[in-house]
């Protein structure tokens, strides 16, 4: 696991989402509706729905809005399921990028994604061109004082998490995606409420970019995040302090 960079990556993306709150809510609603259509409207029986609801609540989506999305999906039981797609490509400086999308129209989504990528100095690649350098991981950021490390580590390891490491303002916990729900529940039961939790793409090997390339990459990812069909992006940029400072000026 590459140190604290996954958690810096989470916090940087969260800031970008917060700036586009209404669009974030729309994406959460789509994810909730897709989960309902494929697994039903009971989060206790549908882990995908439970995960989608948890993500939406972390971005302060209201319970009323969540219920509307669930009811809308249940009321359209005959509607086609949304399709999950992942595009691969390259950004400024050759940085690898993965783009997760949820769509009811492959052709429309591909065209919009390609346009956003190419207009911002990137290019799409073939399947497998960069995904070999990423793995899916469950990630949690737990705000806690340094003296809580031993207790948190015990809770995390007992829940079969893979790692628990210090990060700015707290600790990062990682796990296999299949154990995401059990690790999160164990953290909460142990008194460690994560401020951020998600299943995300994490690079096996990261790269550094110049300040100018970081600014260009931020423009590219923001253009993608503005697309309704795009659920999220991941890159293999190493989010050093210098990279975060450059991104903040973008």
C-alpha cells in the first residue's frame, strides 16, 4: 500500500465534489437507483444499495432525497438497468487515468468522455492499457488522535482489514472490497466513525508531475466529473504536498 497517498487523493476529490454539491447529489441518486433496480430496495438485503446510501450520506444527501431515489427506481421496475463501464486512458505527462461511468446509453457516454479527455490534453486507451496498475480497495479515513492508534489498529485487524496507517488528522484503514461492510461496521462499533469511506481504485505504482501538469490534470478530471454519466475518476498521481498545493491553485 502506497503510504498515505490514497487518503490525500480522497480528500482532494471530496473538495472538488463539495464545490459541485447539486451535481454530486444527482450522481448519488443514479447510483442508488441502479442498485435498487438490480438488487431491490432493502439496503439490509442489498449491499450495493447500502453502499450507495452510505456514500450519499457522507456528502450530506438528505434522507428524503435518498427515499425519493429508491421510490423512483421501484416505480420503474420495468426500466432497463444502468450499465457500469470503466474507461482507461492517459492524462498530462502520461499519468494513467480510470473513469467509472453509469449509463443507459454507451454511445452517448463514450462520446462525451472522449471529448472531455481529448479537449483537456489526454487520450483514451484500449481495455487493459492502464488498469493493470490499479486495484480495488476499501478505504476509510478515521479522524482520531495519535494516542488512539493502538485501539484503532486492534479494531481494524480484528475485522480483517489489511492496513492502518497514520495520515494528516487521523488514520487511513484499507481492506479488501469484499470486507468493506464488515470493516466499516467494526470501526463504528468500536467508536471510530469514518469521515470518508469508499471502494476505490488505488494505484500500485504512482508517478509525480510538474505543477503545470497537475493543474492540467485537475482540469481534465473536473471536466469528466461534470458529466452526468461519470461516477468518478482515479489516477496514479502521487498526491504529494507540492501536488496538492498546485491543485489548489487550479
